[in-house]
C-alpha cells in the first residue's frame, strides 16, 4: 500500500495490519532524573521496541541516551494489569475492589461531589495532592488546577517530597534556591565532594555521570560521603566516607572547626560577603556568642567545641578523616561540595542544607568557575518555557507533607502547622483528586496510620484518582480513571537541568481501551460544572501545544516553530559559556547584592533568630535527631533505616515490572556484621519492624552499607497481609509522620528499626 505522511506530525502512519516499521521521536515522562531522546519503533498501533539517540556527533552535542528505565517503558505500557476502563469502588475503601462503569457515570459522580463539597466546605475542602507520575506540561494535574481555579479555588500545597528542606532552607542563606553552576562547569573543579548524591543510579540529569567520569579521568579527586557504597562511589569516586544518617551537620561543624583552628578559612571573603560568620559581622542587637564561629569553637550557649573527636562519636567517621577532609576542601581550589537530596530528608534536614553553604563560603567557592555554592543547587540559568495558564483564587497553602493533619484538624491549623497565605484553614480537607501519584499511601510516611485516615468516609467524603494501575494509593479511590500513557499523547517536557534542552514527545500510538487524555476528560468535567468555554477557550489540545510553543518562542529568539519542534522532538539551548551562580554578586557586590534582607550571604539569619525556636537556629547547627543514632530508642530498635533510590524503579513506578525485578530483586541491605549478629544470610526472608509496622522481604548481606545502618530501596508497593504485615517491603510502613520544623517536610530517612530472620523461612532452613 502507499504510505501516507501527516502534515502535522511529519511522521509516517500505517494501517493496523501493516508490518512496516515507523520511528517516532519522544522521551520519558515519569519523574526520573534523566530526560533522554527515545525512538519508538512502531508497527501498526503497537510499539515493538525502543531505542535511543545515537545519531548526534559528540563534538556537536552530548547524546541523550536512555538507561534501563527508558528501555522498560514498553513493558510498563503494555503490562497486563493496566487499567483500560473507568472503575468505581464496590468494597470498603482501600480494599481495591472495583467494577467497570462508563465515563459518563464516572464524570457525573466526580462533578456531583465537587459541587457538594465546594458548597458545604468551600475551597479549603478540596485538595489536589502532590504527585509526579506525569510531569509533562499538559499533565492531568495541569488541567485540573486550571479547572479548579475557575471552579472557585482549592487548597494547594508548597514544597516537594524530594526537596522540601533544601527549598525552604537555602533561601535563608542566599535568598534563592538557584545556587548551582551549569553542569559542564564541574569539569573546572579540582576537588568534588558528593554528600548523599548518587547520580549514577538516580541520574540527576542525563549525562551527569558522564561529566563526573570525565572529571575523574582528568585527575580530579572525587569523594563520596554516604551511608552506602553507592554505584556512584563504586564507579566514579576515589574515596568513600561512610556516615551515619542524620549526622551530616556534625561533620560539617567539625570541618569548620578545623578550618578556623588552622586559619584555613578565607577570612577576606567572609568579611566582605557574609553576615554572621563571626562576632565582628553580626546584625545589630544580637547578643555575643551567637555567631557561627562562636558556635563551632564552643564559645556559644552550648559551650561544646565541635572538634573532629566530638564529631567522630556522632558520625562514625574517624577524627583524622574529618581533619584531612577539611584541609583538602579548604586548600584545593576550586572545589565543589555538592549536596544530594537524601541528607535533607531527615528530622532536621534544614540544618544540613545550610551547613553546606557555610563551608562553601568559608572556602570562597561561591561565584567562581569550578566552585559550588551548595544548598539546593538548582539551575541558576533557566530559559523560559511557557506553561498552561491557571489562577487559584484561594490563597491558602499547606506543606505537601501535612495533608493528613488537614484532614483530621484542618480548621485548627495555622502558620505553626505549615499554613501559608492565610491565618488558618476554613475547613478540613473533604475531597481528594489524586492524579498520577502514589503519595496517598506508598510514598507517604507511616502507612498504617495514614490508611486509617483514608478509610474513614466521614473524614474524607470522596476520592477520585487517575492512573495506569491499581496502585496502593488508587486502591483508596471511589472513582478510578484510566490514564493515557506518555506515548499515547503529545506532550512537552523539561529536564531536571532546564538550561540544557526541552523535548517534544510525539504520540506514537492510540490509547488502549477507553484510556483518555487528561484534557479530554477534564474538558468534559468542566462542561458538567458549566465551565467548558472558559476552561477550553475554544482550543483543542493541539491548539494548546501551539500556544506553549509560540509563547516560548516569543522570549527565546531562535526557538523553532511548532511544526519544526514537533518533528525534531528536541531543542537544545545554546549558551556561550557555563553559568556560574552568584558570579555577578561576587565580582561586583555593590551593584549586585545577594537577594537576602542584608544583601549578603547570611550565615546568621535574623529571620530565623526571630522565630526563637531551638530546633530552628539562626546559624546551622547539628541537632541530635529523634530516631537518630543518639536516641535512647536505639536500645529497642538499634538500626538506622533509610530508603535509597534504585536503578530498577522511578520512585514507585516499575515496582510491578517482572523485567525490573529480574534486574534487581527487592531486598533490604544489611551490613555483614549486623547480619552475622542476627544469623541472617543473603536471601533469607527477614522481618524489619518498629512500633509503626512490620515489613517482610529478602535480605541482602553486604559490606556496601555501613554497620548500624540498613536500607530498604524506596518505592516497593505496600502489600499488607491479613495481619497487616507488608509482604512486599515498602519502607514507609516503618517511617514516622513528623514534619521537619521549618520546611514541614518529610523526614523519610530518620527511622529506627530492628531486624530478625523469619523462623519459617524455607530458604533459611536450607542454609
């Protein structure tokens, strides 16, 4: 037959029966740290394989090559358990029992509940939870925010399960979260210290590991500080320094102590650019002894010098290693101390964030090529990419982590409970719209307590969800809608490092079953609410794509037109030189002050001082964490439990993939010494437990995690048996719901447990 070509997509379309192959350019739209160019090989209406970018010469641009997760997208899309029809709950909420219904019934039910809750409880009663299953620019969440804004508003959130503490804390030092140099500038570093950062597995920007490999090949030393001997430590680093979870700031304080005692700090830099490092550069009215220098020397209120010996007892790092690390970072210039997101997901993660920024200031590694300002490290250069317009007339916000409180006692909550934009909430949350996310249960702390909240139909009147599968979170839905996949729609997506490129994801195949695009069904929902015209503005989905491209092109000369961008699938931003965060502030501080109240780097924050909270100090300090290594609870639960990211999942996505389970079976990592003391061998079935719950899973006995620490890879799907024991091994069965003091963020890596071998384990008997 004669092959036809679409004028719009500029790619070949074949009938269902044809076996000739066409290639569609796309990318991945899960919350992965990478954004890669993918080639979808299609026959008829089926993707038969996926390949990646291999046709760009290195001298022109780095290829954006997919990893194992990209190759697994096809099996995810065609998984036999994928939802293809609207469903409604028929059992108790949380049982996961559903029956098929029509789209008409599903949307009528959602509309009726939205109207009822809005009329009785107002906008604070409607909540759109945090979710990252689809971070594309036209995700369902994007359209729902637009619709709810037109509907009268909703309760929104701030922060992120990934980075709540660094988002909140970094601006108290710098006035912004944009503290990172562009990635290629790392090649100019002479020393790189990675603190809780594992880009070899969680990617953190396509080709980040490539730059680190090139750096190491050039002779630059790379040091990994991590409780685990991660893939990054194993393949890219020269030195691994294991550290107990929650104690990073004790290490930072001791490094600062060494620098001060040996006069290694750049005092002229501190005098010129910083506020509050020493007593000579403090805000007016602050009593003597509250500078950072006084704190580390023991001249402050606690009277404890933060010596390497002091830190050794807390961190588990030998004092001589701490001293050598401090000297190295202070003398090898330029140096980059890069903080991952894991360390700030702790009880006092805000302190760890600010502690790194002080060391960057002491070593004058801010605003220079090859340096790094530490803190959040978000891109200091972010080319404009347009977004779908929406306005929420309700100003009230809560931390993304505090929604259980807003269900139980929303009307009692105020700023001290994470509320922003209002003195308090006018209603408890009564309706949840969980679109493309697994944070209602699986990715949220203390699953067993959260389960009880969601089960109670008096507390939560209605839950609607959309997803590809009946996940632990969507089991609690009253109405569950089937989402189209990223290859069944057009979309536009940005990478984590937004100054590199932007991608157009071309639709490769038609949606399975009755799966619908979010714009499609939310437009119909808008019609049932009497809002179709203001919601759509008469635009088709393709019209909105053109809108995004046109608005982006208006502010970016040279950006391609819609047809060209769609055909190419990618636009690479061109920059004359690397971006250096705070380069202008350091080179010309008089004309370019830091965006802080003082115009300086605020080692001491007067705004934090005025809070007068011991767990929110004005200078970064080591605070002994609840359920940390110094907690008395270690007598009952002696092991610190963390939940690391793994190459076989994107958060909880792919946990139901047989392919990925073959790549890396789910298991708890336990050190050989801890395992020997408990008669545990690799492969044994074990119980990991504390007062909040029990998980059952296999053990991986290894020297790649330090003694006293265990790690359950995060993202396994919570699967309780009849006794409530999680038989899959979801780490959040064990984690505690206790928001951090400043960010009200999730302290996921602050958790004490005990482990024992299951006596009825047949594998164990074989040993």
